[in-house]
C-alpha cells in the first residue's frame, strides 16, 4: 500500500513538472542587441557576419553617437542592448566616466596600438577617420568661390546659409569638430569662431553623414565631416564633390566598440568585441562603401583612402574632450541657441 501511494505521488509530481521541462527545452537563445553608431549597411554586414561565424542570433539598432549615449544612460537601470558598435571614442569616454560601460580587455586587442584603445578596456578602436570639408564643385564654379583650405575660410560671407553640419549634441562627428576648434584655436578664440561659423550654417542635422548626402544631391554647398565619407561618395560616381583637409590642422575620430554596463548578453557581447577586432571583420566595411582607416595592423585598408592619409592632424586630447562633453555641449547650445535635432 505504501509503495502504491509513493508511486502515485511520484507520478503526480512528474506530470506537474513536465510542462516546466518542456518549456525549458523549447526556449530560444536570447538575441544579442547591438546599438550601431556607424553606416547602417556597415552595421548590418558586421552583425550578419558575426551571427554566421558564431551562431549567435544578432540584431542591431542604428543611431548617431549622441543618441546612443542618451539611450544607454536612460536605460542604465534596465539595459536593452549589450554592445555599442561604432561612433567616436569621445562619447565612449563620457559614457565610461558615467559608469555606463562594462570594461573588457579582449585578447584580440593586444595587437592594436595603445593610442586606439582605453587601457582599462572600456572601449577599443575599430577604425579612424579625419575631419575635413567637402563641397559641391558645381556650386563653387557657379558662384566663383574658392574651395576652403583652412577653418577660417568657412567664415567667408559667400557661404552664408550654405553650410550644413551635424549638431554636436546628437553627432559624435560634430562634437569631434567642436573640440578640434577649441584645441586648435584655444577656448576663448574657439568659442568666438564657432559663434561666427553659426552665422553661415543653414542647418544642423542629426547625423554626421547627412550633410554629405545633401552635397551629393546638390542641396547645399558645403559640409564638415569625415573625409572617408566624401571619398565613398566619389566612389559612387558623384564626381562633383570636392574634398579638402584643413591645412591648419584637423581632428580625427577613433571609432570604437564597447560593452554596455549590465549587458543582458554579456558572454555574447564579449565574443562580438573579439570578432570585430579581427582583421577579417574590419575589412568587411569596405564591401559596403565604409572606407575608414583600420586599427588592426593586419587588416587591409581601402585603397581609396590613400589620397587623404597625409592630412595634418592636431595633437588631440581625447580624455579632455570626453571629460568636458556635457559642459561644452551646454555652452554650444546657449551660444548658438540650438538644440540637438530629434
């Protein structure tokens, strides 16, 4: 009798627990979500390649660098993504200063130069690019205006209402430009310059690449952005685009990858970082017209960027730029009476 009762109890427990086991066996692995701060086609190609190489299901959301920073800050108590891929390191530095990044030193980072990575693993560089000007050559000829060769040339009254650039509050490209001016000219003269330049600006866009597309389509005369984007436009056949690197010196970005603090898929996020630091992964960008310089010395850079590799670069202080981002953005907004586009 006792054996029968015991057997009955075991059977009841088995039936009760069967759905639990069945549910567990049918669970799908969670998806790795990546916030992408570079060319959308580039982000898509990388995520597809990572998923194919590892079998880890991956999805991405494309935003500008400033938007990503704002998103992970707002989500800090409940992160919705695990990886931040692409966008300037200056924004990553501020995010790390705010405790928003998980520090991870990938074994694949050993080959990458110290100047392209945070020593504590908060972020690691995947590419670099140089700031410069690109203009609609047809507009320049039609209006008999010379292509700017220095930053002060942008103050030419002929460009009033003809320059489009991104807003530094939403774009890491534009914030790099802002700090370039402050370092090149000094803070007092730099802020005065930015106020004068504001008089020639037609529109502040959300992303750094938007102005280039407007030049491409003859919608504006000139933009400030990364020269490799302009090279990509010319590669697409838009020969009316004219390129110049400022002769008085220019800033540069280090496009980075990092893991978001509290990443829901931490193990997969580390594998993603390992993957994008490889030479093979870094070479994927040029297949979708992303023509940055690469940080892995074994990666083959796009041959098209040979023409811009000798730009005069400033002695850039990224730690200073990243630490002062909030203060500088507030001052820029007050001086220009603008706010980041939504």
